[in-house]
C-alpha cells in the first residue's frame, strides 16, 4: 500500500510540474486531454486511480512520456530494469499485459514497452499527438497490427513501424502468446524540459 501511495504522490508531482511547464490551467489541460477537471484536481492531490488511457492522454497533451509522469528522479548513468519489478499498466481478461520498462531522457524521449498478447485479445489505442512514431518487434508468436482499419500481420522476427497519430490496435493472433517489444518515439513538446 505504501508503494501505491508513493507512486500516486510522484504522479501528482510530475503532472503538476509538466502542466506548469506547459503553461496550462487545470481547465485547459482537462479540455485538451479529455479528462474532467475533478479528476485532474484529485490526481494532483495524489488521490484517485487514473487508468492507462487517461495517463496516455495526459502525457500526449503535455508532450511528455507516460513514464515521465510516473517515475521519480533517476540516479546514475545506467538504469537496469527487470520486467518483474514493474506492474503492468494494462492487463486483458485473457492474461495479456503491457509493461512500460523505461523511458529515455532528453527532449524527444523514447518509451520501451514489453507486451504479451494472448490469441484473440486486443488493445485498441487512441491516436497520439502528431509526430509520435511507434515500432513493434515481435520476439515470439504472431500479432495483427491494425492501423487506420487496415490489418498487418507481424510474426516473430519481424518489426513494423507506423505514425501513432491515427487509431491503432494490437491483437494477438495464432495459437500461442505473442511477445513483443514496442517503442514509442515522442517528439519534443511544450512540456519537455529545456
């Protein structure tokens, strides 16, 4: 429970700081991110339980990565992150999951995600801000990447990339679990530190 409270305090601090850097009021951020002002007030007070979609919309609107909203200060030049040390940010009813492993530093960060998709299970993603590019590399199994309503099969050993500013969905296909590494390349935005 203490870890959850500490994570909420970190999230609250990071959202307030990114909102201030972007020069946005609570009303402005709420309108742009399609999040109610009440939910933002609660979030900035380290209350509530925002879902993954809300975090993505806030990060996109603020021009930062999801992990920039969630991580505390990093120390040292090298970070080593174990998959089991991170709580999945999304889980599906059949056992699929997505874990945000880390985000690189700098004005145009890159998020590194680890996904497991069970056959037939899918995650539909809303369009990101203009300039976001996603890359998926399948390491085991098969998936179907759906971008703008068009299906693209991606198998173990293959990598696909696309502009993330359009509707897209990840679906497990085949008979076994699809394992993939996804990177999200985020352009420098108004919330990026100088």
